[in-house]
C-alpha cells in the first residue's frame, strides 16, 4: 500500500489559497468594470450636455446661461477627473490581484509537482515490490518442484 503524500495538507492549503485569490480577482475585476462604466457614463453625459448647450446657444443665450454652463461643465469635469482616479486605482488593484493569483498558482503547481513525483515514486516502489514477490513465488515454486523431483 502506498504512503500518503506527506505534504498533502500544504497542497490542499495552496489549492484553497489559489481559489480564494481567483475569487477575489473576480470581485476586483467586477469593481473595475463598474468603475470604467461609470466613467464612460460621465463622459457620455458631458458630451450630451455640451451638444444640448451648443444647440441652445445657437438660438441665443445670456451671460447667466453661459456662466451656468461653464460651472456645470467644471463640476462634471471634476467628477470625471475623480472617476479617472478611481478607475486607475481599480486597475492597480486588478494588477495586484492578478499577481496574487499568479503567485498562488505557482505555489500550487510546485506542490502539485511534488505530489506527482511522490505518487510516481510510490508506484515504482509498489511495482518493484510486486515484481520481487512474483520472483520469490516463482523461486519457491521452482525449489518445491526440484525437491519433489529429487524425492522420486
């Protein structure tokens, strides 16, 4: 009977940590996509508002309208700048999450390689033991047969 892999607990732990890192990466990627979508919506809103304002301005606009437009565009631009920073931070977190997953994957692969080597060695040992038992059995049968032949 083969021996258990002595580092099985570490292999299982590495698998668990890799799975946790993958799950966390999924959450981080989802957040990144949501933040990028929010930025896209802000940019689209700015473009739409500017287009509406341009159309209204062609019909004539007083200085208060111009002032309000510029103040609102400044507020949207500030929100866009803030959202770009949030997107950049989310991308940094995605990169860190990917690195964490890759690190855990490498650890898992290392333990898995050791486990495979252990199982191959155990199979080889079992095959050698089985061959030895067969050889012993054949030798005993041969010796028994010779002993019977001599008695006759």
